[in-house]
C-alpha cells in the first residue's frame, strides 16, 4: 500500500491485488489504510473487489464523504480501469449498457433491458499473442460492473475465477483488473491521479508498457460528445 496524495479532506491510496477491501479473517484495506495514515476513521468514497488493484479515494471527514458520494451519484468523478483478457471481444470499442441482475453463487449477469442500466465505455488493443488490453470507463458503480461487462463481450478478465474459466483463471498470478486513474474537481481544484499497475506478469510485459504510453492520460481518449 502506498499513499499517493493527501490533504485535509481526502487521501488517495493504492490497494494491492488480492487484498479484501473490508476486514474478514484478516485486516482489510480500509483498516490498513487507517493505520498507514494514522486516522481513527476514514470513509471510502468507492470500493474495489478483492482481485482489483489500484487507486482508492478515501475521505477524511463525514462532510467530504457526503460530497464525494454526491459527486459519484452525479457522475462528476471520472474513473478509468485497465484489464487484460485472453479472449477477443465481440467489438473492439464502444459502449456496454444493460440492467444487471443476480445470478447463481453470487454472480451477476447483464440483461438486455435498460430500466436502471450499468453503463460502461471501453477501448481495446492487442498485446502479445492471445492477450488483449482494455481501457474501461464506468459511468455507473454497479457490483462487478466491469467484470460482467467484459464477460458480456466474450472477453472475461484474465484471472477472474468468478467470471472467466475457473481452471484457466487459477493459473494466473492475479486477477487482471486495475483502477488506473481518477479525475475530479473538489473545492474548485482539478485533481488527476494516474497509477500504472505494478503487480502481475501480463501488466509488466513490454507490450503493455508500450501501450501505457499511449493511454497515460485516459480522459483524452474518450470523446464525451459521442455519448
């Protein structure tokens, strides 16, 4: 865990892959972040699944937490994720929209209806043989949204034991989903945070490193006028 930034209102801390967000049999990310920052209380503005690494925004006060909650609800905080899949997608870029419903064993599935849809946008690029990288921008914050969205494309995330082939996923050194970047305006100041992934052989490949140079400012790659 690393503290990338902090001021009196919030901190941005990196979460390692494979760490529970909340404490279960051992101390989770939030508890460890409190110890690292020396705070009795912190308020996560969002959460990451156990397999997901990357940026987490933590409010230091209840007021800041309330404001961040409103900003997420109003889609005023931009989030960008990186993923790797071992399957080619049905389309190389675009939108994934649909309601989400519970399936078996705690899984979720994407529906064709759109009453309260999960909304996700992505671009992708080839890596090494049999690998494809995804840059993903979720506009909503549904449970397992990105994991389900990429599965719906026919490109489940490498190492995702829930949504990819379980036997194949167990061979991976991690689940290949990473919270890559955050951008928002708070108290009139624009904040931009970008954190390349450090864990995982597929994320550390030469090909992925080359691609990251193109994706270093992810907000520049999405033309919001095309929504």
